[in-house]
C-alpha cells in the first residue's frame, strides 16, 4: 500500500507562512505529555476518541507474513516496519474522522510519523525500565479502562462483549494486542506523571530569570515597509511557443493530473434505516410498561439546608427555625448560607445526600424542619420550602417520547447488525456484488477521484467543501490495492457508512500542452513578473543598506508602486496576535538595516527597514513578571520528564536503523523506488 503525494506549497510560500496544523493533530503531537510518551498506538487512540471502525483501512502488514525490517531495537524488544506502518495508517484514519481531507503526506510532513514513532520508542523504553524495577500493570487495570469506554456499552449501559469483539475484528487486533498496548502506556504514565507540571504544582521561575524575558516582550520597534507588487511589474514581450514549451516541461508537475482512483460502492444511510425502524404499538406498550416508574405521578420538593460542623450548633439553629426564625436569617446569623435546592426529585436528592435523609425529607409535610441529621460534611438542618406535584403520563401522552427513543434504539441495532453482517461476509471472502445482493444494497461506481475526493475531469471547479461521501471513498481507495477485499468506511457523523471496493487506478499524467497552452503562458508571465519584482526588491534593499532612504530607493526603480508605509509594534504582539510578515521581519533585523521577504501567492516582495528599537524594561511590572514566572515554571516539569526519558533510554539501550526508518517514511509518502520495506 502506498499513499501518493499531493502538490506541495512553493518554497517562497512556506518562507512567510506555515500551513495551518489540524487542531486535533496539533493538540496531540504538541501536548506536554505527548512529547514524551504516546498514549495510544495500536488502537487506544480509537478508544480515547470513542471510535469504532475509524478508518475502513486495512494494512496487509499485519495479516501474516514476515515480521518486517527492524527499525529500532529498544533493550530486548524490536520495533519493526510492519508495526509502525499499521500504527501510522490507523492514526491517519482516526484523524480523518475530524479532517476528512487529510492525506498521508500531510500527516507525515506535519510530524505524524516522526513524533509518534519517537513516542513509541519512549513508551517501550519506559515499560522495560518499569519492569526492571518490579512494576507490573495487572490485566484487571487494563480491563477497567476498556470496559469504561462508551462505544463498548450496550443499550443497557453495560459493557457489551460483542461490540468489543467487533471493534477488535475491524481493527485487526487481538485482545492481547490491545491489553499489551494499554499496559505499556499505563506504565509510561505512572513513571512520567509525577514529573509533569501538573504534579509539581506549577512552580514559579525566579524573578531574576523571568524579568529579562518579560522585558523582551515590552521591546518596541518602528519601521518602514515598501511593497514591490507583482501586478505592477511590466508584463513584457508576448510569450513565444518555445518559451511556453520550455516552461511547461520545467513545471510539468503543475500541469499533471494526480493519480486518480475509482471505486465501486454501496452506501447505508442512517436516515434510511430510521425510516424502517418505526416501533409497533406492541413495542410502545411494552416500553411504557417497562418504564412504569418513569411515567407514574411523582413530586418534586424545594429544600433549604444549612450544614454545621457540630451537633450542638446544629441543634441551636434548628430550634430557632422551629420557633419561627427564617432559616436564611438563622444561617446568616452564624455566618452561613441556607442554600436552596429547587424542585428536587427524590432520586436526585438522595444522590446528593443519602437515601435515609431523602426518605425523611420526602415523607415530611410542607414547611417541616428536618434534623439535625448527620451527613458526610457535618450536621444538616433542612427546611421543606415547597412541594410540587408532577402528574404522571398516560400511554398516549408518553407515546411521542417513546416512539423517538425506540426508533433510535432500533436504528442503532439495525446499523450494528448490518455492519456485523457485512463484516462477517468480508471475513468469509465474499465479493462486493455477493454482499450487495444478499443484503439488498445498491452498487454504484464513482468517477476517478483524487486523494481529496475531487474529480479533476469535472467540467466545474471542485467545491470549497468536498462531498463527504467522496472524501470517504477516496480515503479508502488510496489506501487499497485492487486485490484487497471490500472495506467499510464511515461517511457521516450520524453513523452512515459505505461498503467500498477499489476498482481502477489511473496513474498520474500531465495534461497535453495543447490543452493548457493559455494557462502555461499566463503562469510564465506571472513568474517573469515575480522574478523582475525580486530583482527590483533586491536593488532597493541593497541601496538602503548602503545608506539611501527607502522612499528614494523605491522611487529609483522607475515603477509605479504604492508609497512606503510606517510600522510600529511591541514584541509581545508577536505572541498575542497574528502579525503580518513585515512586522515579524522587523523584529528579526538590526536597527537601520533592510531585508526583503516574499509575499504570499507570488504577490511580490516586501522590503522592510527597522528604524528604531526601544528596549523594554519590565522592572516594577509585577503582573507581567509574575505571568512570565508562571509560564517559565510550567516548563520545569516537562524538562524533568524529558531528562528522565533520556536517562531511561540510555539505560535500556536504543539502537536505530536510520536507513530502514527513512525507507519506511518514503514508502508511506509514496516516494519509495521499487519495493518498500517488507515488500509492500
């Protein structure tokens, strides 16, 4: 299996703006603990996010065959390419639930391979160290973690072993795989957690250390910026056919249609299942009978209560209230508050106090004073303020709610049963046509799609937000090979899914020059204008650095450009807002010097001059210094944790096979030549 690369941003674009990181992805990889250990690799990520079949992806790497090339040896344990490939594909699938357009290349280039791989090494080293110190994670502890996950619970709220087995089958995991991975990461957490900031109570950095950093935030700078606009550069001579042909060949990737894949598929909509899941009158009547207590007449009670530390004080306060003093006034006289618990049911009140106290309150008459009664917090004096009768519901009155609840339950059961039937059929090597015929599904064929689910040959531009079904189809298609079995893929947040089988693979190929000649000539002109803009900007920058004023140097270009503009900012703004590239550059160059930077989207070049620099002085600014002390102190635990992990790795012993690691990374990016590691 190979993921194919998508076109990359230009180097000039990357120089002034970084691609936005997925918030969920960034949150995991850049979390304090995430930098040291990984909480999940073999599917525990899926547990944490409450997912079942998170991808529909299947790795041939885990379905038999050799163990794979060893990437790293950690103590006595080898981590091989097959394991890491499967882990990476699972994580990509999980993140696609939040960001369906995510490609394997984007995931890996943003740290999705390297950081989790290092985390896996760290957690394995920590596990071995813990075992050497006599630490053990019992199976019961891992069982508790698994049974607490909501996606493994049935309609009765209890752990459903069938759902758990279905999850393992979909992820191609064994029960021991999952337990071992949980145990490894629990061990790592136990060793690391005491060293993290939250365990250390957020220590404060010394004032002498924090003050210089706080002063840096107060530094003020002024500057001047000139913009050499690409659009204001002369177009130049018409592009010749020879120039267009040369440009086309030099930039062939720009005019290449990426690899496309088509699939055959059948969708299952939750809305369709819901339409077939209306409960019968008998089912409604049974649900009403089973929930008789829920629909019976009841009452709610509004209560004021005061909790005192000793019984003597509580007796005195109760006596005053029984004598006619308002409980609020009696409580206020001793410096307390008579809190109001409005419209409490007996069950809710018992959960807050105890069943015994609730019995006393709900058998008392309106206005009664109860107590003092002993509670876990002290002695409570309670006054019953109001009794509200809540009438019961007849079958007809309860019917709308019952229909809604039963319909959703039946829909969920139908979806689960259908998924199970399809999963069993796939396991039994049934074809997509056989499965569709047996279950009454309609097979469709997709157009040739790229990795984002778009059809490059469509007559209209792709939509701003790709179709979610096509994105799901493409996600499966680009992680499959033609000989792979059909797969299940989620298609919406309601729980709809598709049965998908890769049909055709259309290799990437450039469009003929004749069909894109006009586009090529336009791009040639823009690049020529950008090149001339760079030449002009370089000349302006050099003149300023030799002593000429920016405005004069700009005028000497002979171009009709906008006038220079002043800038002013303090360094703290770099961290509290999203400053423009010229502002960032102003804080990176010495006073009185000029530097240039390319604008986004080949828009031109900025020439920036730093005019004045006023050093900050945070002395006396206690609020800023204290914040800096806190911010710097927050990193202390992370430093301790990182040092501890490095020491553990050194003691356990970590030997990397960098050639194999690089080969696997390239293979996942679709850059491998010939066979990838392990022949995949």
